């Protein structure tokens, strides 16, 4: 390539202080907010006894509106849930693409309030 400075891989190294701050925030919230990655172990899943399924909450069904709807629900949970919550995709057992999201709660009152907000 003619201009090496454009072809060279660039990285934006984080300052050590920012990395420490991000790790501290992640550690502080890890018990309360679990990421939507993979499936929970049976022991983790047992802690979330109450679930609310949101069928149709997928990028395939909503397109660009998915991000706003999904993150709005997660934000509501972060702000209003007294206990832990988690989110997992709903997929058919036969495989294929997801058909919605399942919000898991460890507290019945949090699950009921969520269901009232998003029937």
C-alpha cells in the first residue's frame, strides 16, 4: 500500500487508570447483572426462579428497533430491580435463530413489576 501509516494496525491503548476503573465497575455489578452470553449452569439457573418471556424481541423481528427495546428493558431492570436478574435468548430446541428474550429474576416482585410494564 502506498501509505504505510494508514495500512498499519492501530490500537487505542487504554490508560491503566481507565482499565482499573472498568474492572472495578464490572466486579461491583457482576453479581447483580449477568451478561447475555451463553446459557447458565444449573446452579446459576436455580437462583433465578421467576421468568418473563418476551417473544418477538429479536433483531430479526424488530430490525433497528430491537436495540432500543432490549436495552430499555435491561435499563429498567438495572434501575428498579431489588434483586439479581439475567437475560437469555429463547431458542427452539431444534436450533435455529432466537425467537425472543427470557428475563430471569430472583425476586417475584421484580418479575411481576416487569410483566406489568411489558405485558
